[in-house]
């Protein structure tokens, strides 16, 4: 009679460990998906910023103050967002 109870407890323990493992794996997968999505977005943003900076440099060199100021305004808010 005693062994039956021990088996049930062992099964329960095994089941709980399996559930915890499954939850951990799910969380890890979700984090990886999140990270993958973020990096794609970040890459796009970095490309965009690099292009804006390049345009700003060109405007700076050619003395095109209007364009330079407009690009500075476009770049500035993004910088603020990263600091927050």
C-alpha cells in the first residue's frame, strides 16, 4: 500500500518538473523571437540613421544649411528616445 503513494508523489514531481521545463523553454523561445524582431527593427533603424547622417554630412560640406537643419531635427528625436 505504501509504494502506491510514493509512485503518485514521484509522478506528480516528474510532471511538475516537466511543466516547469516546458514553461522555461517557451519563455526562452519567446525571448528569442522578441530579440529577432527587435534586431531586424534595429538594423532597419540604424540603416536609416546612417543614411540621414550621410545626407547631413553632404549638406554640411556643400553648405546647405536648410537641409542640414532639417536632418538634424529628424535625427535629434531618435537620439532622445534611445536615452530614455
